[in-house]
C-alpha cells in the first residue's frame, strides 16, 4: 500500500503508534521531515465495553489535540 506513494514528495511523514518507531516499516520516499507523535493503541485496552470505548475516545481526543498543536506551532506559522 505504501509503495503507491514512494515516488511522491512529502513534507512530513508522521508515525503515531507508541512503538511505531521500532516496529513500523520505514518509508523511503522523498520526505522533508520525519516525525513521531506516539499514542497508546486503544485496541490493547481490556475491561468493560464502557472502559474500552473510553480509551478509544481518549486516544482520539489526544491525537486531535496533538496534531492541532503541531499544525499551530509548525505548519501555520
């Protein structure tokens, strides 16, 4: 799937999983900036359905906050 983008040029490639820097395959396309903004994987949550749903929502909200912060501080300036 990533291979279809290998010949395109990218300003940013951002990995997001907690252990993505260690386990995700490298992207060798033309990239100006490689960043890692890690988040816990909510699919590993255990417990009640309500708790698991709350973990997905927590990570969703955290990722939204972090990417908006990245946009404000890096891209929109």
